[in-house]
C-alpha cells in the first residue's frame, strides 16, 4: 500500500520498501518509518559558536551529533557525504537515545558539555530520534540545540519545541525561485522561523552564493522580514566556498559580505560574518 510521508513539503508518496527523497524515511508495510533512527555518522564535542550560535551560552562546548539524509539538494552542501547519503551508503552504528544522553552527561563531567546539538545532516528527517533523545537530555538538566534547514511541517515543529532550547535555522535566500532550485520552499521556512522565534532562542544563517542570493535588494527584503519578527534575531552572513557540485564560481568576495551585512544592519541589531 502506498503511503504519503507528512514530515516535509515534498509529501513523498512511497510504495512498500521505497525510501523518500530525503533518504531517511521509508515505507515499511504501509507505514512511514524513520530509517535513520539512532544511526550516527558524526559525533564531536564542538564550541557552540560552530553551530553557529553566537548569543546562546557563548564559550560553551556541546556534543554534536549527525545521522544521514536531507530533504534539500543544495549543490554547495559542505556535508554532502552524509546529507546526501541513504541507508547503507555510510557507516552509521546504532546509538540508542539512552546511550547518547548518557554520553552527553559523561562529557559534561569531563569537559563541561552543556547538552546535545542535532546537526551535520538535516536532523528533522529523523525527528523522532531528536524527540526521544531530547526528552532524556532535558530530564538531565542539559540543553538541546537544533541546527536545521527549517523545512519540516508545522506539526513536527510543535512536537519538538517544548524540548529545544536554541536553534540555528538556515534561511538560504529570500526568493522563492532560489529555494525551488535547492529543492525547497521559502514559505515553509518562513512559517517555521516565525513560529520558532516565539518559543526558543533562534539565530539565522544565510550562505551568500555569488550570482545567486548576493544582491543588496534581496538582503534588504530578508532583513526587513526578520526585523518584523524581532530586530534582535541574530543573522550570520557566511562566505561561500566551492563545494560538492558547485565549482563554477569563486568564493564570495569579503567586500560583498560586508556590503550585505551593512544592508542587513539597517534593520537588525545582531549581524555577523562567518567563514571569513
């Protein structure tokens, strides 16, 4: 029996045994399941600033965890080895939520770890694992951080919001056609951001790709929209370097980043540059 996945805007309709575009959700006997549940590809103790979060627990370390799969197809993805992978494509040992939460506690004692960041690939294609782990982390009095592209359905966000302390959300640009090129939907991300900022600490990141989303006009429109939500929402404007399938252009000029930061700064209080 074909079944439609409800996690994101793609609404993949899958036959039994078939996996969705994200590579992480699968039809098993007529039910959509999280095929990457507990399958860990990356685990590291990172500075919180690498998420990037500049205004949430600065100077802290956080245990960062990733799986495989993503529901976008960004041609410049820096983590494409895992984000574009599917079941069986990468080494991904099973780590149950209880074990991951226990690891977070161990690293709290060893190095002052503040919690867990769900990152590296798109964590919301495996949101059930985030939910189950985050509950345990919360019970241990530690923090949960979500690093996401913000393309999940509102119902998924509502499930997780009571458990999440901070997010960094990619706002990849501010033109619907640019999001379509990446396999996404701008309105879905705007809805996600608008709800998230009412419930937890949120910072936004925009990677500036030369010739794609680097006009002052677009940045002005984006910054005005963010300011309407809250002018104090931090915005990270980051530098593009050739990656994955996009080697047809040079790294973003630093002067252009500064120009865009100046434009955004007309509306927003906290604008910073990244990857410079």
